[in-house]
């Protein structure tokens, strides 16, 4: 399998952290590997934030500041908390926030190739996988990660409660018990600050072989398969994105640069993310806060494929635990889906943890993804 070779080479990097030298070296390797397949490839650089931690820290500090002053200046305190929560919602919907432009940027890069259709065509199929790896965090520790969704929702509810409570300072601000509750709410936001400072200071980038070396490796297998059965009516774009783990910035940069070449009505996105172990799914939508349902035109093709005996184990999935590169495209109206494999608890195996190594990869799952995706691409091409 070509996938084994790609994963072995990616394993030789200690990590592929966003905007790091290792991410850049990995991009150069992927370009060389595609060039070796006689696929003309470019590296497209862009400026990006190295980590999402600073945005979360600044959002939490805003909420703390608003709560602290609300017993004396309730309206101002409420406005500050509201600004923090508005930034919180934008952050977890994949958008920039008021602090984004203030955070120092470094250089990341996407690896982009385009294989033209055999016949003149305006249809485009984007086959995407991010190649960067994440920094670990205490919230992704094996004993904690199963509660990730519950913790996120609890933080969201506490954010809403903070707005309401700060506003009540106009009525109860002079009371000691109001100030105590403000302190307790602020303490929860302070915990988020500490967790993310700890993440940046103590934790390291993980190997990222399942997340998302597996998706990258599968793309090479699919490209090799399509060399023998070239697409007649569709241009195939192969896109390896950087900085996905720092806020899907590579996907944004790619779409910003190429949106004129990718009409919404004739472009389809297939994203591969974490397909190295577990039960394979195709996502029908995603979103941590606001849920974005994928366009039915592509999902219906996935549904019809899943009815075939060899793919009967592949299930549809509403994914709400995090978001993918595909979010950028579905927010702009592109038909999209993401292929992802989850364990029996519905979790990504070894998610953002040091155990995400090549020893924990099941190549049968990767091959299953390759077969399904190649057939899906063929279905799109024959539409």
C-alpha cells in the first residue's frame, strides 16, 4: 500500500505542529511525493496563528473582567461579558474574533495539486486532508476526553449565565452573595485560562498519525487508483491543508485563493480526517454550536453507496464534537462531506494525544476509506 509508505515517512517527523519547521518540511515531502506520481503540485503559503489557545485565553479574560466589575458597573460589565461570549461563539463556529488580528502570525502552507478532467469541464472535486498535527492538552487526556462534549456544553451554559448574572448587578450588585457568585463564575473562566496556558507551556505536539496522517495517506492511495481510471468530467483537486488544528486556517486560505475557480454549483468537497482506526462514517453535517447540515446532493450519493453490501458498515454521522476543514466550505454553500472513523464510544481514537502513533493504525480501515471515496468520486464524475 502506498499509504504505508506515506505514514512511515510522516512518522519520521517528531510532529507537524502548525506553522512549525516540521510542518513546512512535511509539506515539502508531500509535494515531492506528488511530483513523484507525476502530479504537478504547488506549495501555497499563508499567514496564520500558531495555536487557538491564545484566542480562548483572551475570550476567558474578557468574561472574567466583565464579571469582576459588574457589581459596581453592571451595564459595562454586561457589555464586556457579552463581547466575550460573542467572541466565544464565533471562535467555535470557525470564524475570526476581535483579537485575531492582534495575535502574531507565522507562515504555514497548503500543498495543492490539480488533475484536469479528460474532457473539458467546469466540474470540480476537491479531495482534502489536513497534514498538521495538534498540541496535546489535559482536556484530551485519555481519562478526560470522553467528557469533552459535556465540558464544552457546560462552558457554554456558564457563559450564558455570566451574561445574565452580570446584568443583575444593577439590582443586586451591593450584596455579598452577588459578588460571591460573580467570583465563582469568574473562577470557571479562569480554569479555562489555566488549562490553555498549561497546554502551551507544558504539552507538546503529538505525532498525529491518525490525525491526520491517515487522511493524507488515503489521498495518495485514491490518487493512484484514479490514475488507472481517470476522471472524464471533473477536475480533481488534491489539497493538503496546514494549520487545521489551529482553527481550519489552511482551508480558509485555500478557498480565499481559489474561490473564483470553484463555483459553488459545480464543486464538491470530500474531506478525509482521522480514518486510521475504528468504525467508518460519512458526516452529514457538523458544528459545535450552530449545526451546519451538509448539502443533500452529495449526502444522497453517500447514502446510495452505503446501501451496497461492501459498504453496509459505513454509517451517516451528525458530528458535533468538533469541526473539520469541511466547515469552511459548507458555510459557503458547497456540497461537502467528511469521512471519519470513530471507536465504539463514538470518539476519535487517541485524539490529540501522544499515543497517536503508527502502531495504532489499522490499514484495513484506511483501505475501506479509499475504496468508498474512490467510488464516491466516480459517482460524482458520472453525474
